[in-house]
C-alpha cells in the first residue's frame, strides 16, 4: 500500500508512539485485561496500520465487486441493485399449521421461504414409524408424502417465491415432492427457484441426521446435480453448510476451512461422475453462521469468497466466473442465544445481521429471541424479520458495496483467516480429503476441542455472556411460549392410513421396485424417485427401499 521508504518510516513512527504514548498511558489507565482476542481466540493487536497489510495488492487481493477473486462481493452493485433475500426458517407441527406461518411471514414482508422439517422427516421415517414416536412435528414440519407437501404450499405460487429446504439425507425425495407440487400448480420446473441443503458430509461431522453410507450418499448428491442442471436450472442443488459446524463448537476459521473442504469433496465427486465443472458449479451455494464478533465475521465471509474463487479457478480449472462465486445464505448464531434474559438476544441478532450484511450475504435468516426456550412465536419472528428490514432500510450499510474494505484491521484479519483456513484444507487434503478426514475423526476432534475451550472460557469468565455468566438478574419463568400440539403424531398417522387407502398401491409398489432396481445399478435415481412420489409413495417407503440397497451409515466413536 505504501512505498518501502514510507513504510519503514511508518514502522519507526509506530515504535515511537508505542514507547512515548502507549506505555505512558498504560501507567495511568491500564487496559481491561491481559489478552484481547477474536471469537476464534486469535490475538487482536492494539492498533492496525499499513504495516499489517504491507503486501496488500488491491487487484490481486480484492478486485472489484462482481469480479475475481470476489472478495468484495459476487455482484457489482450488491445491495444497491437488490437487497438480500429475507428468509425466516419456519416449520412446525402439521403442514396446515406451517402453511399458515408461511403466509403470515410473506404478508409481513419476507421475500423467500425457508422450510424446517421435523426429525423423522430428516432421517427418512414416516410419522407412523416406531422411531418417530414423540418427535413428530416438534422441531419442524412433518412431511410424509406428496399430500403433505401439497398442503404445505397451498395457495403459495411456487413460480413467485424462492424456497430453501433444510433437508439432507432424503433431499432427493423432498426435492422430487416439491417439483411434483409445482407440476400440480402448472409451474414448470424450469421456473422453480430455491435451494436444498443436501450437504451430507457436515451431517457426519457435526449434526447427525444421516441415513446412508458415504458413497451412496455422494451418488444421490451428484444425481441431483446432473438432473437439476438440465431440468431445474435455476435451483441451487446444494447448500454446503458451515452453520452446523459452527453450532457444534467450531471457530470461525474452522467453519470456513471445513465447509470449503466439504465443497472440494462435492466438486471432486461430481467431476468423477463425469460432470463438467462449469455445468454444475454455478448452482453450488453455501450456508454460514454469523456470530457476535462483528469484524471477525465480516472478515470470515470475505476470506471464504476469495479462497473459493481461487480453489475453483486454480484447482478445478473453472472457466465460467459464476463457477468461482461463493454465494451464501447466512443464519444468525443459534448457539449464541441465551435462555437467560431472552430480550438480550434481539441485540445479539442485530449485531449478527450487520455482520452478515457487511460481509455480503445473498440471503439471511434472523433467529428469534425465544429460540433458546422454544419454537418462536409469531411476535418474536416478526421482531427478527423487522431487524433485517431496519438494517436494510435505515442503517445505511447497504448503500455502498463492501464498506469495510481498506480497514487495516479487517484486511489483516481477512488475510489471516485465509491463511489459517488454507492450512486446515492442506491437512485435510493430506488425510485423503474431507470424507477420509471424517472417517478418521479429524474434523470432529478439532471441533470438540474448540467447543471445550470455549466452554472453559465462559466458566472462568474469560469470555463474558451478558445475562448468563455476568450481569445476571432474578427472572420469572417465561410465559407465552409456543407449544406443539402433542396430538400431531396421531393426526399424521391418520393421514397416512387415509392416503394408503386412497392411492393406487399396486402402482406405488411398481414404482418402488423400479427404484430398487435402479439403485442396484448406476442410473440417475432422480427420475425414479420423482415417479414414485407422484404416485404418493411416502418418504419412509422411498428411503426404506434405498436403505435396503445402500445400508446405513455407522458413526465412528471419537475420543
């Protein structure tokens, strides 16, 4: 940034400032504590100057927005052209109840839907399965068949909204149901916009809602890539997720590194399956967390874009600039929310919203203040959505592109995160790639160690969580929390009985047998899954057939 002569002079002046000003000042006004650090435990210096970014090259390190290496954003005008998509992750109880919540959110100004599925749906079981007992509709909506999907999106035009579905192991089945609902609305799959999470590697690492072993899981994912590149071209076929990795206890640096390592594995799998990188890579998307250390989070997003652009160009030889763009959805940090003094969570979410927007997100969900206690109420969801709207329309941060660029601290931190994330990626490569590193427990162990250290810091009060380990008050038991009707499970079972009485069961069996035969071979399974769900084969039936052929994944114990 500065010529060598001026840089050397600046270094001398900084040393003099340290000696003559800082040391004298510290004698009168000692600093608050011995160590200042980011949320990732990286030491923060007292002052950042051009000395800290002396190798900074504007065009190589930043470039212009919408141009390689996309550090400053994937669009040339960013939010001056179009604001980020405001999604509120929602789904609970039955499809009927969730449909009402979606319509409420759309009326309140939400610009995209984000579907939460219950745990039985996430692991491929129908609501009447023994393992579903007590879990139906609890943490998301119960979807057993196309009939439920039709109700979920009743009177919601699928050619007018963008829908994100947080579903992984059975992602192909839920996507097929969504396509079938659109067909019934008269909407072509070409006009569908949205995302399926479809990221099974992070399930093995951090979350646990996996079904099948690694190899067939990767096959299903690449089948979706191939099918959608032709039939659903505006659909984001995967959302490679760092969110859950961070929620499990990873640092910001680990979040970037492990997420992009997973991304590398998906690209390699698709290329191995015979797909051209520029055919599928433009529809890859990512999903990151946003925590309270505002400037570290901004730097994290910027570093992630730059790393991914270089990986796609240099490692995979992508030619299409869209293949090099890291487009991502952000959700504010669920693990940062406290059950104590839940109103404080509104402030936390506002900070995290700013971090995501200043970092250049394409889509954002803001958590509600009561989510550490229960599913959010309509009132708390509205406050969370209003937080996004106030940042968008009143804060001024969306008026210019990448407003923190050029900050000595932000640029230094961006460089540091890039360097340390790349070192992690190198370790994972040396272990044979993400899947092999998962099997060896490498990423799981790193996350466990980080989570343990974070908890120790809270207990020692080295890290302050307002209202939890400091500034506590006596509180009443929370009131007005949302509770899911305990009869939801029975209602879903009754729906299944009725469905199986009304559908053509012989035709369903025929379609399931065709799927089973295809699964034993090497054909793309999406057409077979779509054929089955169109005839109202249930989620559990489809996943059951695939379980028979593929088996189930067994998690290694990590000590």
